[in-house]
C-alpha cells in the first residue's frame, strides 16, 4: 500500500470520527433556540401579570457565551450548563407567576362573593324577625348628590292607614318649598325639610319623586341616602335597605356612598340579619379606612358594637 492510499484511509477514519460531533452541535443550537423562544414567552407572560418595570421580570442568570479560548470539550460542557441554568431559572419564574395568578384569583373571588352577598341582601332578605328599630338622629349637615346608574327595584311606599289629619296637613303646608333657578335642588331641599321636621311619609314621597325625576343631579346621592334614612327613621328597615345599597353601588366615590353603606349595616341590624350587617361593615372598613377613623368613626364603632362578626 503506497503512501497516498494510507493518507486516504486515515482521512476517511478521521472523517468518521468527526461526523458524529456535527449533529450534537446542531442539536445544541436547536436547544438554544428553543430556550430563547421559551424565555421570550415567559417575558410576555410577565408583562401581562406584572405591568411596569418593577424588577420582577425574569432575566437569565448566565450569559451563555463560552470563553473564546476554550477547547471543544469545554464548549460542550458550557452549553449544557447554560441550558440547565436557564431551565432552572424559567421554572422558578413560572412558579412565581403561578403563585401571583393564584393570589389575584383568590382576591377577586373574595370580592365577588362579598358583593353577591350584599346584592342578595336587598333583592330577597331572608325572613328575619322584626327587631327593634334603630332611631337615627337628624343630621344637620345632610344635603344631597350623586347619579343613579345601577338598576335596583325601587321600594314601594307603604300608604298611610288613614288620611292625614287637618292638623298634620296644616303643619306640612307650613313647611315652605324653596323657589330658586335650580328646580332639582328645590325638590331635594323640600324633601330634606320634611324629613328634618319628622314628616317621614311625606319626605319619602317627595324624595322618591326627586331621585326618579333627577337621577343625574348633583344632589342625587344625598337624595337616595336621605330617602333610605326616611324609611329607616319611620321604622321600615326593609324598605330602607335597597335605597342604601343602590346609592352605594351607583357611585362609591360619591359624597354619601360611605354613609349609605353604614346605614345599610344599620338596616340589617334592625332586621337581625347579622351576616349581612357584618359584610356591610367589613366592606366599609376596607373601602373607606380614612372615614372609619375620621368623620364616620363614631357611627362605625357604634354599629360594630351591636353585632358579633367572625
């Protein structure tokens, strides 16, 4: 065998040894591409769960770039280490995201349950026995506002068993109705004057007319809240509760929404519905912490002392 033949045989042998390395390198490149694609998907998911740059985004723990002077075995080891490290980091990131999603889901579930319970409290109050009515002192600062946006069945007024006496009619007629350029404000103010004088049935009729005729007036939230109070002061907590809930749900940021939530608790206490009273009180404490420690603190604490909540 001459020298040329030996060179051909040796070249073929070397080629046979080198060929298996190429698929391995190509496979490593495929794994790198898959890892990069997976990392991109995790980042996209993180942007949906954690909007904003708050430092919680997943970042690879290693660069994945082998040293320039490393040999072939070192390069292979570095690539495998890179893949394992990235997979570990991806797994940890996915666990954090899963935990955050579960936490958000539980929070939303709790809020949904609470609101469903509050809504059920006025749609069909569970046959509580008629308890003592809580007398509410007239609030000299009661004035009115808000907009009615949620559809809640308006409570039916209970007619007087007998017509008003001549003396009562004269007393009601003695209460002057304001006459200004704001007709809606005049209607509300007249209802307030009737309520403040203790003419609760007349105030109920007047305020019901106002909130239905002027649902978008600036005093609508005051009107709905005062209408509920007119029923509550008249010993009709079952008729008062829907108006308090309606006012709270119409606009929680309105001036009398927090008051209505507290009065809703009072109506439930009067109906001996402890469960819904506690729900309303808890909702008030979480939604209006500043008022719970400020303007409405005394009323809030007084209601909490009337019931035992879990």
